[in-house]
């Protein structure tokens, strides 16, 4: 198959998705090419889900600038696209006089960067805001504009909306060759599909250095920085309201206690530079470090409350900062090395890419029929929690599948699972991340067989071919 | 839709059905048993091996046969079942209860009733709960899920299998997978003793030459999209893996049989106080939870090793619920039950003065040549010698009559 586009975006993580959605406002033919079976399946899905305030990075970096700009965009984005986002705020906590000094430095940096509402708090006020913090804390830096987001929901919402506005998405397609075709670049994927575009945006995350090399662009390398995270039981969900940070180290923002938009608390991530881009293994030492640090800040946290763990690999570029801009190859534009605060910065990165394209001669004409709003699938869980039975009855009256509870831990109905499948997810992980089924306490022990049946019924994929996250990860190997 | 019953029983497995039958026998007519599956009988339906009913029916039945016995009894007693329906909330205001249900056929139901019996059973611990280090590939399943897929749906999870944990489901699945032609490479158990019943060690492992590694654990899971091998290490100090002495087993599937937890989502939501050890509700002598009019029995109360005791406990529960409804639960003095040395728990937490009682308990470790004792501050009530006693086997102790003047009861092990 051959197809021509104006813009090819390699990578359907938050960066590629944000760029696709932003450019879908204009009269352009756009394609997103993703090597995984579903969008967000690389670094984005293993994200902490924090929208940072905008004071963590070094002055003068793209990171610092785009972090602050990105943060400001999330209210509007969340309202338009219907993904969960809450400005909960973050607290950086200090245990010593030295650490208090460092808090002051971050405070000044934030103020200089135009971050609103930041304040240095003493011990009592800190404990008033977060009563479950260690009473030995001396003080904290409070940034109320920080928020939490459903990272994969955000990514799915961007892609869905981009698709609504005409963007084509090619999944399970690894770009293996990039070559020049007249004024265009041609990307050939593992499936033999050839896509050409006037511009190629390299948003390939962990593999952005390899994609750059395919295009003949050199000059940076991606070093995977492993982060282990541990999700705790919903039962201990109310421990903190805000994101709790220690005073950061050189390499990372430290090991955090993170409330999630879905309720449960997450702890992590570690930060260890590794070689292997496919090493998603958790370690005993990682677990110990995470809990030691989390318990220092919030003593009530227990490792026995873990319901699941995962690893994300941050695509850290040599040089440290984001690499965004045109390259020696005309039409090939990097959005590489987007590690933390990449999620926060993603809307601003999309804007920046748009500006670069314009500077490179792309003509932008607004679409008349751009649809900014994506209607989120109604969820039954919040209604069950609020005991809003009238509303549940209304949903059932519209769609009987809302009366079929599939995932009991998280209260997910068949209607929500069917919606996820119909919006393009056909792996168990895809359903898990889009509809939240199997994310609770039993981790799919009860509902997996029903979800397999629904996927089979909706897509016709034989049960033994349904996978966790793509070919080679089938849940059941064969029919007896 | 609004409905009205005397009693709602949540769960139509062995506990729920047995409770329903004894309620009917006690003359309570308006009862409803709710189950989320489209069939009654619960997990018994996927347990196609035999060994059920030896105590209750004096014969060896398969799981579905055992379930059928109780289904027949409940049909004879005209028990009303609501299947494919999931309870999402229990709301209590004093003696009035309301059970909120999502029914696939009837939509949202609000059922008012006078009492609720929790009989939701238990669930399996999974990989997350035990935080095994390593990658996160496909091919890691709980033993019970694998059992369901093999026995009820006809799909095999894999061909080369390692089982972590020697609980009964793990042992049963070792045999099941072998019979289906898979190669079961090993069963790995972190404790010094098997987690399951001895008869299952013999019939499911030894008869199939499947090695059992005691005091070992899986220290790392390897594999990309699918599991390719596990690293097995001996443990020191009970839980710490000694990776210098580790070895690898190649496999395409890892089954987990690492413990069961009472399924108490609803109980927590209903504000019921749970016990830290059993992880089920704290109950009094009538098996009533901390919320008046809400009772619990079977595996949702504490995990049993054989279904016969589940039925027995649930029948007792049914009779007590009937008495509660009729208003003739005498307000007898309740005497607290303490759990003494070498025991992990005793249930119930209170017994009635002057009445018979049955105590359920487990030891914290395998012990040899010990006495299991129950006493009050004054008298010995029970003393039995055990040549061997295992935590995997729940002990049920009948007390003929709890002394009317006792201040407390204590269970303990004496060497």
C-alpha cells in the first residue's frame, strides 16, 4: 500500500498525539505511524500522570519553558476532550534546614517563571493541608497549579479527536526505512506500507534516536531511564490529596507519592539509566527504595497494599533537554528526548512544532468543520460512588449494556467495554487502559474471561488470538 | 424498580444456597439469592475434580455434583434466584436495609429487606499482591482463572507450566494441566510446608512426578511479550530469596496459587468492620457483622479449605438469620473469644453464654505433638492431641456448652 500525506508523525505517544490533534485543526493530510498495537503503549502509558507546575527544570531549558506553557493548557484540553484532570497541587517537602534552603531556590525559580500561587509553608500549615504526612516534616513548597491527569486517557482522547478530524492512524507499523522522494520523505513500515509526507515529525520516544538515524540525522542518543511504579489499593486512596515530592536529586524529581485521578495512590518512580530499551522489569531493590522513601513522607503507606507494579522507560536524550526542531534533513523535524516533564509540556510541544512547520514553509489553513469537542463515554463508577441511581437508570434506559457489570472492582460495564473496542482497542491492555477494566484489586481474575468474550463478539478475533498487548502475547495459547 | 423481600442473600455459591435452604426450612418465605453469573453454584462449577462432600454427604462428589445437590435442595425449597445480577451497594438505616442491584434483565433494582447475608466467596491473590520482580509479559495467570478457562471454556493457557504456590487450586491445576498434555515443570512454595491438603500433594504432584520445591520462590520473571522463564531461588529467613543459589526454569505459562482473600468490596462499602487476619468481617455468635442485620458465612467470612464446612457454617448462619427476623434472638450474654499462642485466628469472635458453639481456627505453622486447647479463665473446655497439625487444615472445635459464668474463652496450642 502507498499513500501520500502532508505530515507523517512517527509515534502515537502523548507527543505524537498532541501534535496530530493540534495540526488536525488545519486543512492537512496527516498520518500517525505507531509500532505498537495501540496508541500510548510505549512510555506514555507508564507515566506518573502529573501535570507539573513549571519550576522543576533548569532555567534556560526548553523543558522549563514548555512545562509552564503546557500546564496552562490543560483546563481547556480536558474540557474539550473529556479526559480526567484535576488541579490538586503539589507539595515538595523538606526534612532539614538544608532542604528548606533548596525549597526556597525552587520557589524563586517558579516565581521567575511566572508560576502563580506558589507559597512556602511551615510545618503546621503543611500538615493541615496533608494530615497524613510525616510529622517530622519542617516545611514545604506548595504549588497549587500542579495537577493530575489520566495519562493514557489523555493520549487516547487526543488520538480519537484527531481521528474525528481526519487524521489517519497506522498501528502495529514499525518504520524501517526513511528516504527522500522528490520534495517528500517516504517512510516504509514493517508491514510494507509506504507513506510519504512533506514533513516527518519524529515523536518516536525511546526510539527517536534510531528513527533520526534512518533519516540520516545524527547527533543525539536516547538513554532509557527506568522508572518503577507501584499502584496501591483503592482502600488507601485517601492518604494524600496532592502530589507529594521530596527535595529532588540530580537525575529525577525523586520518589513521589502520587494520587491518581482514578482514586488509588501510586508510589515511585525510580530513576536508573539502563542500556536495554526493552527492559521493563521491576526489581526488588527498586521496590525497597520506593517504599522506603514513600514511607518517609507518608508513614501509613504499606507495601502489602500493592495491587500492581509497572515500569516506564523515560527517553532521556544525551544533553538532558528536549530536542525539538528542524534538522539537517529538510522536512524531518525532531520532537525527541521528551522525558519528564514531557506529559505536561506536550500541548506546548505541539504548538512549537506547528510554529516550526510554518517557519519551514508549511501553509496552514483552518478547517471550517474542526470538531474540538470529544464526547467521553459516560462511566458508571462515579455514579455508583455518589449513589446517583436516577442517572444510572437513565444510562440503562439509553443503553441496556450499562446494566451488565463486567469489572466489579472498578465498576465497569459492558457498555464501556464495547465503547473502548469500537474506538479501536482490541487488546486486553488496550481495554484496560481505555476502559479501566482489570485495573482494580483482582487484576482481571474475574472479568478477563468476559472481556475476551466481548472482544471476540465485537471483532471476530478468535479467543486464542486475543492478546495482552499485541502478537506474541496471547492470553490463552490454544483451543482444546 | 423497587422490590421487597425479607432477606437478600448475595452469592449463589455453596454458602448462599445453604443459607437459603436453612432459611426456608425455618419458615422464612420471602428470600432472594442474587448471583452475578448466569448460573448458580459459584466456583464449584469449574472444580470438575472429585473430593467434595465427604463430610456432608458421606461420598466423594465433583464440584458440579456438589453444587447440584444444593441446587436440588434449594429448588425443592422454592428458593428464588436472581442471576446475571450484581449487587453494587448495601445501604443500612437501623433495621431497614436496601440492596442496590444491577440486573442484566431488569436494570437497576432497589430491594428493601430486613436482613442481608453476605456469601460472596473469595478471590485469588495475583501477581501484583506479591510483587514478583521482573518483566510483565503475557502468560501469567491465577490458577483459578486458568481452571475456569480450561474446564468451562475449553482453552489452554500454555504448554510448559510452572506453578507458584502450593495451595489446593495450584495442586489441582498441576494435575489438570498434566492430564491435558501440558508439561508441569515444578510447583514452587515459599513456605517450609505445602499450602494445600496432603491428599492433593500425593494425588496431584507425586502421582505425576511433578517436583515440589519447598522454601523456594520465584525471584524474577523473564520474557518479552510472553513469559519465557522464571528464576527460582531458595529463601533464607523465610522470605528473602538467595539469588546466588538460583536456577532457571523455561516456561510459557506461570500459574499463581498464592492465597485467597475474602471478597469484601461490598462489605467495606457497607461500613462493616473487617478482621486483620481473616480479612473477612468480624462476627458475633450469630455470624452477624458489625452492621446490624448483615450476616456473613462461607469464604467471604474466612477462607475454608473444604466446601463441606462452608455449607455447614452457612446453614447455621441461615438458622440464626431466621431467628433474627422472627425477633427471637435471645439477648444472651456474649463472651469474647481470644486467639492464643501459635494460632492465627479463631472465629467467631464472640460466643453465647450457656449455649453450644463451634469454633474455627488455624495454626500459624505446621506443628508436631501438640495439644489444641480451649479454656475459660476457670475451666478447660477442650483438649485434643495432634501428632501433626497444619495451617492448611482448618480445625472446627465443637463446644458442648459455653459456661454461663465465663468471662472469656481462649484457644491456644500447648506443647
